C-alpha cells in the first residue's frame, strides 16, 4: 500500500547521530509513512548501519547514489518519495512523537497550505543556549518573517510533494537551500503555516556540514541577499529592506548580545527551557 507520508533524510558521515533522527521518526504516533534515507557518499560506517536498519524495519528505504551535495541529495530523496506529503528530517536532529500526526492533520484540513512547520527546541551547542522557538503560525506573518529570518525550520518542515514538483525542486545552491526553496513555493501561491506545538529539536553545532562548509560572516551576507530578494519578489513593504541591511551589522555583534537583538529587534518569539 502507498504510504501517505514520505520522511526524507540525507546523511553524510552521520555515524555519531544514529540516536536522533532514526528513533524520533520510527516512534511516531502517526504510522502511515515510509522513511527514505539517502547516504550522500559517507566515508564512515553510516551506510552499513543504515542497511542493517532497513533489514529490521520495512518502512525504511536506503539509497546510496554517491556524493551529490546537500541540495541535490534532498532532491534525489524527494524524487524517490511515494507519499502525498514529504516530511524533511535532518539526521542530527530529532522529531517528537506527535510531529507527523499534527502536521498531517493540518495539511488534510487546509488544502491551500503547501508547507507546514511548527514550534521546536533549538539547541545551540556553540553558544550554550537551549530554548523553544515559536515562529508565526499564520501565512501573512510567516511571509513577512521571511524578510527577517527563516520562519519554518527545515528539519521539521512537511510539504506537499506537488508543491515541490511545481517549484522545480530545491535550488542547487550551497547556502540557505531552505529559504530559497520556500521563496519558490511562495511565488507559486501556496500558503504556509506552523502548528503551535513543539514538534522536534534542532541542534546547531560546529561539526555539522553546514557550519564546516560556510563561514559565519559569509552565511550572514548570503542571508542578507536572500532577505532582500524576498522583499522584492514577494512584494513586501520596501522599508523591510532595512532587515537585510541590518543583517550585515548582526554578524559583528558580540555573541552575548545576539539573543537580545534576536528577540527585541528581529522579533523572534522564544521561550527558555
């Protein structure tokens, strides 16, 4: 029987993180899903462990196309998906048991919504912070927030496979793959939402591919450019270009002040845990 949801995860040398994404997905309270894991050319023991997992659980499907890079591996994984809905899951993060149940129920009830995220715990191992991020739940507020930050965490995003197809898949870039993809989907007229439930954990650490590959200042400059693109292409008020300009200054703010700026100026809704 064709599963309703395809959970898509890519792995590159993820042997240290087998205790996060896998148990989080395999213990979901919603059970009509397949779990697609794409090994993106790992040189550690990840692929062997993935194949052993697949031998034990029929929901698990393993693919090993070689080294593609993050965006191409995302697209490869979604291309294998049979489900109507695609749930993204980073291998070094964790989904909580009711994540899929909440998000599937929301998409079923709102056919105009192409993508849904949710609240999540952000564990910033670099700055020693742990807090719940509570991004906007309504479409208009999410679109406006795209000019300031990424308002749907990619690791807890679930979208309609049709929206991905219409958008031409993920853009083949090295940075801000998620925000650039969201922009593509938004321009097609799909609506966005976040469920007001804490649906998972997102870990920020220096050993991740993202943080090893791109320097912090470079990421901030790129985010400023994409923020300006969001304002321009989604027809947001021109004064919102100020957020793009402010992104350059944010990169130079001492780490101890970033939380104050994030919550007070950028408007990020957060709750310490």
